[in-house]
C-alpha cells in the first residue's frame, strides 16, 4: 500500500513539474487552434514565460516577435497574460485576460508605431511619416472588434509625404472612445504645422462617418497642391472632406 501511495505521489510531482516547466513548443498546436488565422514560429521558453520569433496573420503581414508571461491561474481556466509584441517599427504591449470564449479584456495597452508602416494612402494622396504613441487603459474585444475602448495618443513629427514634397503637420492629438461597438475619434493639431487639422470619425462594423477640415496656415507651394489633390478648397484655402459608409467616395464642400 505504501509503495502504491509513494508511486502516486511521485507521479503527481512529475506531472506537476511537466506542467510547471512545460516547453512552449509543446503547446504550439493548441495555441494555433485558439488563434485562428495567426501563425506563430520560432517558439522558445515555457508555456508560462516564452517567446515567439515571428507572429504573422495568414495572408497578411508579419507582426514581429512576441514575448509573454502567462499567469499560473490558467490551470484554473483563468487566462491572464502580459504580452509584448515588437519589431523595428512597432511595439505593442499590455495585459490580456480572456473573459469568455468570445471576449478578451485588455488593460494598460501601449502602442508605439512608425507611421511609415501604413505605406502610401491613396485617399490622402500621400504617405504618413512620424511616430504614433497611443495609450489605452481599457479595451474590451468581442471577436477581435473593440466593443469598449478608451484611448488617447499623439502623432508626433507628423508629415505627409506627397508628390509635391513634404507637408509638415506638427503634432496631432488623437482621442478614441467606444461603447457598444461604436467608436468615436477626434483629431486636432498643436498649432505648429503648416495645416490646421481637425477631424471627427465614427466607426462601427456597419460603416464609417468621417469629417476632416484642413486649413493652410500660410501660402506654401507644397501645401496647396496637396489640398487641391484632395478636393476643391474654398477661396481662403480651407478644405472640408466628408466620407461616409463602406468604400464610398470622398465628397468635398466649400466653407461659407
């Protein structure tokens, strides 16, 4: 009887050690099944503290390396982790908790991104430059869509690279809130750029509603061609843009 009991204790200890120090690569098939459409490569470390050399989206871009620390409460079904995704032009980190099979709660999220990653933007007739720094204390995701969101940040050294040259926009301030899956964002500049910039955006799975107002602060041979490529400015150079719904068209209106 004592031998059977000793064997059982040893088996439990071995199993506990295997779970505690389980290599992350052993859990990779399960992880791939949970993160549908996400590809993970070069996994090292343990399930509880590990690293992936490359994370990418199927048919999409490579996102960079990923480091994580997973709470041992996962053994009780409570998935809580700190994640750190990075590449030379991007870093995203924060706390993650799976509230249900379809809901993920994020907290203390910070994002640093080189705006050049966005590439040329045909609708804006240029390519953004500069750096985006965004902080989001709380985010609630439902099927990867933000149902609730509170975020604020800055686009520093903002520049729009256009065929006519570089348009300096100064520092732009961004604020985003979201309730019930509907996001509202505002954009404004700090007064140092060549263009006074103000915008409002409403976004949901059903469509867009964007208002953008651009006013040149001075007569600039680069700014005017850029604004004219977007639409027809008013006599004082002001350009107001309105974009609504899906992939509709840009409409311009003159200010009174």
